[in-house]
C-alpha cells in the first residue's frame, strides 16, 4: 500500500476549483450512504439534495471530473465513489500523526471514520512525559521528542494539531521541518506556514459563535413579529386608526 509521502492529490494540476474540491467530500459521503444501501444509480437532483447543494452546481462540479451521467438513468453510484475517492487521493493509505492527546486529541484518536476514508493514525504524540506509553484507542502515546523520527519512519505528510494554542505554532514548525506538508489545525490560533504547506483550520468556538449569531437574529425577528401583532395577537399595534 502506498503512503502519502510522495503522492500529492491531482486536483490542482487538473484545474479543479477549490470550491469544487471542498464539495467533493460532501458528495462522497452521500454516495457512500447510497452504496451501503446497495443503490445502483442516483439522479443529480437526488444526490444534490443528499449533499445539500443545488443540482446545477453538482453537475458543474462533476464535469470537472469528466463524469456526466446518463440521461434518464443518472450516475453510477459505485463508479462515482471510486472516481471521487481517486480524485481526493483516498485510494491510497495516508498515515496521519495527531499531536496533543488531551480530551480533543483522544476523541480524534478514537474516531472510527479515519480508516474507512483512507487515513491511518500512524502515531499519537504528546509533550507530557506521563502520557508516554499510555494507550489511547489502542495506540501507545509517544513523546514529542520522537516527533521527527516518527514522521520519517512512517512517511507522514499529514499532521493533526490538537494542542493548546500556545504550543501550536512550535509544533507546526517542527512538523513542517520534518516533512509534513498538510496540517489540520484544531488549536484556537492561526498558524503561520510557508508556501507549499496546506492548513485547514477547525475552530469549534467560532462555529458556535456563528450559530449564536443566527439564534440571536431569529430571536430578534420573532420579537419584532410579536410586537407587530400587538398584545391581542392582531396587527392593531401597527395599523393606523
């Protein structure tokens, strides 16, 4: 099985827009669910609804893959699963290291979806010496002193950072110096990286704050609607005499 060290996804060289790349995992998730139910074909409308996009956008995205479906039949589910998996680089084994095995890091280590999606947790790494050797999700935690050797021995090109914010940049720099070229950052900070290194940031607090904004707006709209109706539930409060 090939590792991720010398294999880079082909999306950029083929000119697939980043927005399309961001939607491919949504299509793959919906298609995988259909495959598990032994559904042989799916229309663009059905797949778009399952992925949460409109069908015109889906058809445009698939045109970049060279997949146009069959009129009156739709898309072959199994073929699309393979095609999107190949485009995303998921038909090979990608070893991943997780650095920072606190509550979040341990939860990521225990996530069962990595293996089924082409990722193998090669190592768990933490700066706390008391964590060394302790098994998490069946994998013994290793000390950060071993980080460079672990990356070299396992051919790792993807690193996950789930450390406190203050340690994240230093960990990031060590990962990059050791050969990691893609980083998934869960630490609540912005990482500075050189050209050629891809960073995806997952900030749960920001997502919650955005949801709080929408909740506040909905509450305001409901209050405004109630005021328009007046105390008796009609529009007398805002209607002229």
